[in-house]
């Protein structure tokens, strides 16, 4: 279980992962989202789990009362099964909902390979930015 003391390390993993996968973001958008993650998204999570190797945070998953809110892996640990491990843990705890940026096809494929399917779509993200969000469910 991760705590607020881990937030700086979590934010580093989030930013590195987003820079490696969210190529659709315009310059400056990562800097727009970064303080929102720290101030609002992380503190509102019911559970925050991480995986460490050699005392370094490799990835994390954040869960709300209803759904998987975030799942990010440090780029140097991509394709090693850590995302699946974290997702399986969340599913075992009963979490069956997740949102994905439509413009991030790798994330969509990741969840679809694990039996998630699209149930609805929003044209804009939670901050009103034109980044469509796909709502998925098991």
C-alpha cells in the first residue's frame, strides 16, 4: 500500500509513463495535469498499490470506491507483466470499471485483452479538454 509519502515517486512514474504513451497530448498539457494529479486525483483514491523492485517504484494502481482510476508503469518496466499483476489485484478486489483515453490505443488493447469492453464514450476528459474518454467494464 502506498501513502502520501510516496506521492513524489508516484508522480515521477506517472509523468514518465505519460510521456512514453500519451503522444496525443499537446505541449504543456502534461504540466497542466501534473498538479491536478498531486492535489486532487491521488488524495481522493480509496486504495493505492505499487510494485517495487530494488526499492524503486516500478508501477502503481489507484482505486476509487467504484473503479480503477489510474494504472501507470515506469517505461523501463513496460512489457514485464507488472500492469497485469496490478490489474489482476484490483479485479480480485472487485473493481470492474476503468476509463481510457481513446487516443491511447495501447492502453485500450491492454484492457481489451483482459476482457474489458467499451460501454460508453465522452468527447472530452474530466477537465473539458478534447481528449475522448472510453468507459470500460468487465
